[in-house]
C-alpha cells in the first residue's frame, strides 16, 4: 500500500516519526507540501482565486485508480474503525489537506470528503492527526496493540 | 486567566511551544502529567480499577471555583467558536485527559465533558489538539488573526 499526503503549505513541517512507524506495516507514506508563486498571488486576489489555485495543483495528483480523500470541515465525520475500513485492501490512497481557504466545490466533487472534527485545526495539526489515524487504522487492520494501548 | 491541563501519562511529553504562544494573551498554562505506582498497579488489575485510580488522583485537583473540563469520547462535540465561548471570562480552567482506560462515571459527574472528535486519539495527540484549541480560542477572544490565517 502507498499513501501520499498532499498539503498546500509554505512551511515544510514533516511528520518523520510517523513515516517511520507506519513503515513497519509495509506502507510507504509520502508527505508532500505544495506551494508556489501562483498560489501566493491567488491568495492575495480572493478566497475563490485561492481555492482555484489549490484545485489546479491538487488536480494534477488525483488518480482514478486510487482512493482520493479530501479533509474538509463539511465532510463526513467518521470514527477510527470506519476510517480503518476505508483504508482496507487499497493499493493507493491520496489525502488532500486544503490551503488556508479550503477547497472549491469542483475539487470536492472528485474526492471522498472526511471531517476530522467539528473543531477547526491548523494544517500542521490536521496533518499530525491524519498521520496518527493512518498509523492507528493500520494497527487495527494488522492486529497491532497500539490502538488498545 | 489560569489554565491547567492534567493528564494521566508516564511520558513527560510537553507542549512548550504552545505554552509560550498562549502566554502572549496573559494566560499561564500548566501542563501536568500524573503517574504513580498506585496507577501502575491498578492498570494491571482491571480497567475499572484503573479508572478508579485516575479518579483518586484527578479528584484532588477538581476546584468548585474553576471550570472543570474532561476530554471524553462520550462528551459533547463542540466547534471552535463554542469552545471559545466556554473559555470566556473565566479565572481558572482545568482540563483532564484520561488515562489509557478513560474515566469512571463518578469523575465525569464532576466535570463538563467534551469530545474532540469521533476519532480516537492518543493522549499525546489529544494534548496537542487541546493546546491548539486553547490558543485558537484565545485568538478569537482577543481578535488575534491566528484563527483566520
């Protein structure tokens, strides 16, 4: 299984500890931060322009052969077991964490949309949460004791 | 305003960055990890004994003059604005993050119970989340741009 996490983020905040922990399940997670001058310009124009600029970048990575998941406040809230069911028997899973202004509807129509919580999180926190959930879900799938610790 | 976060945790994982950031709002947050031999023994006996041992320790810190909040999966899920309303105009707020086996009902009857998410988090992640929410809530209360960044 391959997992990629795409974020719109200027900062190169990485979750290297979780990348290593997840590797024990034979799963390679890549943590990809995207930011460029088009996004920077668009964010100064309007929220809608910003969302279109994220869509333009993110859409390059959407794969019809993969499970494409966007983390979005209006997405479905699921528990850890439902999350682990979602990951089961997949060969490739792509997660998208939106930029400061979220996603546009065009992008969200191409993805399964999940909400982590009713609370608003920074991108850094959202990424830490999704990394731990991936590790926890793989622990459930592989009968590793982490989820019960 | 004073905030204290009590966790049942052997590991001394601290959130020093957030402690510093929160200080700019004139709020002192203390991050207190509790663990002792009674808890260790009780955890080996049964889940119920474990929960009673947490209750015994945590109950020492419950204050009738403070807002006492337990983070619990069966608590009420609130959004960041409701969370910031909860914190407003308080002189002291105490958060309790349960041990590996959660809380007993006796303890939960003494606290306001909040759930961070339908997802299950480790204590480390729950603590990171609550620290960021405290910072975010104080940003909203103080019109600091963080929540909109």
